C-alpha cells in the first residue's frame, strides 16, 4: 500500500508491506513505514507519488517504532521520472484520450472540494505511476493538494482526494461508469473511465506531452497553469502558452483581449512579466484584428509602465503604432 496525506501544515507519506503468513499458517501482519515532515521542501521538487521507489522504505521490522530521520531530498527512480511516465502513458489504449481524461478529473478535484478521483487498479506500482504522471501537469505546490491512498477497501470513506481500490478486495462493488456526479473514476486495468467532458486544456497538455519532448512539454505546461488565474479560461492560457512557449503559431485560439488580460495580470505580480515577456508582447502583432485593440493596448502599456517594465512597454507601443498605420 502507499498513501500520502497533508493538511497544508504537515505532510505524511507511508508505505505498507504484507509480511506473509506466520509459521503457524495464520495471516501475518502488515509493516507500515511512515515519513512525516512539516516542510514541503523535504518533498519538493519531487511529487509525493514519485517517491514510491525512493529506496528508503523498510522491508523488515525495525527495532523501534521511532526511526532516525531520513535526509531530504528523496530519490526518484527512472520509472517515476517524466520519460518513464511518458512510456507508461503511451502503453494505454487511446493514450491521448485516457491521459486527458485523467487530467480533467484532477482539474475537477481542484475546483470542487467535495470531488474525488476513484481509481480501480490491481497493482500498487501502476497506480502510483499514473498518479505521479497526472500530478506532474500541475504547479508543484498545487500538486501537494492531491492526497491519495493506495489501496482502500472503501473508496468513499476517508479524506484523501484520490482513492485507489482493488475491485477484488473492495467491501462493496464500485461501478466506475455510474459514480455520483461529484466524483470521477478511471480503471487502470482496461483504461475505462466515468463519463466526463474532457477539458480543452487537458487535451492540449496531453498532446504536448505524448507527442513532444516530455521535459519541454512540462515546462510549457507549467506556464500554462501559472497563467490560468489571469485569463478567462484554462483553454485560453493553454493556447497562449502554445504560442509563446512552444512557438506553435498554427492555431492561436485567443484574442487581443485575452493576451492583454494576461500581460496586465502578470505585470501586477511580484515576478512581473519576467518569463517569456518578449514572446508575449510579440503575440500582440499576430493577434486578430479587434475593434477594441487600441483600448487593450493602451491599458496594457499603462500596466507595464506602472510595473517598471519599460522595455516591454516600448515594444508594445511600437506594435500598436505599426498596426494603426
């Protein structure tokens, strides 16, 4: 078994191992080794589910229930690294749709505090790898909110946001296809899922990851996620990240208003428009003609100037003048 829990103050990881039958033939005990910390930095930059293979988990009973501290950071094995997880995803039936479905379910968890993701699986390693894969697509701090438990006999009981159950040992049969609307479900044995509408951002990010370089895709996804609070929809931030970070100008599904809202929002943050500022400003020259473009340009120029981003403000002014000719 493998579990991760957090209340945003403390963080707990635990691995359980069945010790086998006793000499008399009775079922034996389960050895659980837990690691606790009050600092997220002891886990990051790895994500909790990536630490199943960390090489620190006890396989035999210890002389005491209180163990010596283990120094951070913990190691992540190759099969839990992005390239190894990409190989796992590509083995799935309808890999693009299945990965996008997983990401959509995780997005739902973040939007709705009552939502859970129920996962049917018969292997702890496989379940941990899929959870690790899905959580890679979110900001590291945000990903720490995805608490999980592998395995549980009752996936509806407990406070973990992701509950993994083995259909052969669950207390009551769970039909992934007929879950309450508030929850989502996937089955890792046959790649089935509960009915859900795949989000545009999930589909975009799944495509980047599966069809390109895993690390380049995750870098771009990091910006797409970080820009979401400044635009109207996650699909908009994904589209802008596609153009600004990935350099994909084939389809630019965003407006001048969207772009202006993002740049103004970033200008108000502590880091400003530090990353991909030149690329974002260049997109104003490519954005579709808009009757209110002048208004958006002026407001964005003012926001950049107020933030001390004078070089970017001048670049935008040049773009505005050129398009007004």
